[in-house]
C-alpha cells in the first residue's frame, strides 16, 4: 500500500535513470536506495518524497547516493532558453546566471549567446 502512495517517486527515479536502485516494503515502510547522477537529481527525488509524505515522512526510508558531487547538474540547452532561465530552474534565481557562464567559459564566450543542444555544467554554489 505504501509503495502505491510513493509510485510517483519511483516513476521519477526511473525517468532519472537512477542506478543500482532497489525498493522493498517492510512493516509499512518503503525502503528505497539508488545512485543519482547529480545532487540536483537527488534533490528532485527528495522534493517529490516531501510533496507526497510531508516534510518528515515516517513511512519511507530513502538512501540516495550521488555519482558526481563535483557539479550540481548537467543541462542540455533547449530552444528559447537563456542562462537566466536555466539559473532560475536550478538555483531559483535568474541573477545567478553568471555562475553558469563562468563554469562554461571554455565553450561560452558571451552570456547572451548559448546554442541549442549545448551541454552546460551547472556548478555547485
């Protein structure tokens, strides 16, 4: 029953391609573990868990590791995006676009010019 409650978390984990995933249910508690590619993906999973179970859920135990903590995320540029929009997505503030620009200075020469399908590093702040 608790597995059904958290099915959206499991679906998200699958869509994020969480590695070494394992899910079991024991005494009404869902136990899940796996490895996310980045801290951002781990945060997405925790946000979904809290959305469903509240700030401190007692019916789920999640052990989510991170494969690469040297960066916050990787982002592939889509049509219509700007560094400001990308910064808002990852940091909640478009004004932090310069951190992304500086982390990608090897491929970006101007913060106002990004190209579709460029893969950007989103640095830890």
